[in-house]
C-alpha cells in the first residue's frame, strides 16, 4: 500500500474533469514519447477522446468503424507485431460485445493490448440501460492475465495510461463520461496493484474505486463529525488487487465498506470480500448497484437513486461498525431499501 495520498481538497472545492478527457490527453502525451503506441477506435473517437490522438498522429490511428470485435482482433495483431495498441470504445462494448475476442485473442495469448473503456456505469446518464455498463469489472476480472484499473480522477487516469503502456500484458482501463473532482496533484504516485491511503482511520475502512473515491472522502469527513474515524483507500487497481492493504485494513479497523459504480455481484466489492473471507473475516458492507440494470436519467439523480452517494457510504459504515461491535445493524435508509 502506498503512502497517504495528497488530496487537493474537498470535492465541492476543486475543479472537475472527465476521466475520458484525461484519457485522450494522456494518449497524445504518451504518443510523443513512445512511437510504438497506436490507437484504435470503433466509430466513437469523439466520445472516447481518442480523436485527440488521431489529430496528433494520424498515421498511428486506426478507425475501425462499428466493428468492435474486429478492433480487438486487429489490436491483438498489432500487439503481436510489437506495437502497443490502445483499443478504445464504450465500456458496454469493450467488455460485453467483444468478450469472446478479448478472452481468446488477448487474455489467453497474453498479448500486450490495452483496452480503453469509457462511458462506464450509470453516470452515462440519459443513454440508459443499454449503454450503462454495470457488469464490465466482473467480466474483465474473470479473464486470466487481465489487469483491471479504475482511475478516480483525471490525474490518476493520465498516470494509469502511462503505467499501462509500460506494463507488458492485457490491461482494461475503466473510465467515465461525466466530469469528476480532481483529487490529486501532478506529483501523485501511481503504481499498478498498490492501493493508496487517502485518509487514515481506526474504526472502519472505506475502500473505493473510480467515481466513488470522492464520495468516500466526503463520507469520511461526515463520519469524523460523528466521532467515527474512517480510513479511506483508493483501490484503483481491481486486479491484481492489493491484498496486503485489505488485510491490514481488516486487522487495524475491523470493519470494511466497499464503494463502486458497478453491480456488487462479481464486482469490486466481491473482489475485496474474497480477500477478507480468505484471510481475516470482518464485517463487509457493499455500496454499489444491487443486481439491477440502469435506466435513463441525469447522472446525479441516478447516483442518488441507486444508493451511490456519500450518505449511503456513511450508512454502510455505521452498519459495519455495529456488526463489528455485535450490535443489531441500524435500519437501512429509504434510499437503500429501493434496491
């Protein structure tokens, strides 16, 4: 586990940048220093922001059209030829539509393909359930040899893109459509497989990834006003997960809350729970989507509806602490019961 991260401030006080925007900028910067980097897209370059790379390096950009399976196969071929391909599309296509190609041509062969998946989760908003991928973490982490990274902000996204390029092997990068708070400074250190402690605490540990990291920090602040000391871990790498950080949190705080913008079935919370039950069983409460599809709506309203807010994390922390103490869990809120 890395040292305590340098958080720039509370979410409401900092600027916001979409991780997909940071992805596009990072690809351009990476292309300047690594001539082996190539980028592919499936008719979504404007949305995934890979179009930035197309403008900077048109001879190293491949527009594959609406043919995501072909894109993954082509990326595998480029990787076999020594290139470092970043195949870009929406998460619902990057994990679902191309699962067979990713499994057979990338995971099984352990080729050096990077999958840049944007528009993940319910914060896709008005596009609705058909485009709101809430299963992609579960799908991708089930593939042997696949590394799964879910950056929390723009800075971490840029660092993750460079780290993915330096790492040899398949990588799935999960990013969002909406702007999210910028939490880290440029000197922030990112390392694949190493969680970052953003805030220390002794009563409960909140482990979050992606867009849920900022709400986790807000929840920690609210809990502190109640006299509850909550540790916050940014688990940007879902696979390989930082087992040591989880085991330490279980030992030192005795209660864990996970937070993800994804189905809790097989997702990030499941990955954390797998470590906990096999090492040091403690109460684990999961904040995430409760085995349902998304729906059309404004991102903020959907986060509220599906129980993905700092308030939901606070409630989960109270339940986990009550379980640790052997007390009856407080009643779930009306928002939580909707699920």
